[in-house]
């Protein structure tokens, strides 16, 4: 797969990850609030589990952002090679 196609795919993946991260973060915040006001034993565990999912999604987002930066750098380098005297 060429750099352009990989970059396009990574950007599309980033959009999905950002949407999922927003939903998981909201769920974790809601679970945190429920744990604060609830006397149920499971509420705190529910919050920790929801936060773990949000944290994992944030790490995935960071990894995809790093991939995008690398691909953009590669693409720029390749474009510079195509234009004589630009480097």
C-alpha cells in the first residue's frame, strides 16, 4: 500500500477513534459520578473498568496520531525528491 493510501486510512481511523474516545470518556465520567454518589460496591469497579477502556482508547489514538505524523513526514520527503532543487 502506498504512503498516500496508508495516510488516508490512518486519518479515517483517527476520526473513528476520536468518536469512540469521546463516548468512552463520557461513560467513564458518568460512572465516576455514579461511584461518588452510590453506596453500591460495584459502582467503583464499574468506574475503574470504564476508565480503563477510555485510557486504552486514548493510547490507540496517540499511536495512530504518531503513525500519521510519520506518514506525513515520509510523504513530504518523497514529494521533495520529486521536485528538483527543493531539498
